C-alpha cells in the first residue's frame, strides 16, 4: 500500500479500536482518581535517593473500585486481542501492516470536530 493510500478498515475493526481508546481513557481517568495503593498503606517520605518521593497514607481501594479496574483491564485486553488479531491484517504484509496499524490507532483523531483554524 503506498504511503498516501488510506486503508478502508472494516467497520468492526474501527469499532473495536474506538472502544479500545474509550476503555483506555476511562481506565486512566479512574486510576488517576484512586489512591496510589490498592491496599491500605502508611504514607512515606524518601528524600535520600536521587529524587525525593513522598506519598500520603493510602486508604486503599474499595472492593467496588478493584472490581471496576479489573473489569476495564479485562475489556482492554479483550479489545486489544480483537484489534491485533483481526483478519483484516492478513491481507497486508511487511511495512504496509505497520503503516495501516499506525493509521488505525489515529482514525479517531480525524473523526473529531475539525479545527476552525484549518479553514
């Protein structure tokens, strides 16, 4: 496939890739909100290393929070397998596979609202 050619991805592959982006975004947002430790731990301060590290005490994650993280991680793995092992990739070879996979990862970028500065 020439570099300028835009592959026509199957709708199920596009949908799986889009959901993968959404699940990863949701998981990242959840992990940022949660305490730094899954289990309750005391806070600590280590200023003797090459960079200082300080953490407040962590109450740990609730069972519901742990279940939500595991659910999102399981869905992320499932979608990654769907995208990676999709039969679409069998029709490509060599650098074409790499180029098409890179384009697939960024298809959602081009479906967002256009930038008014581009007009």
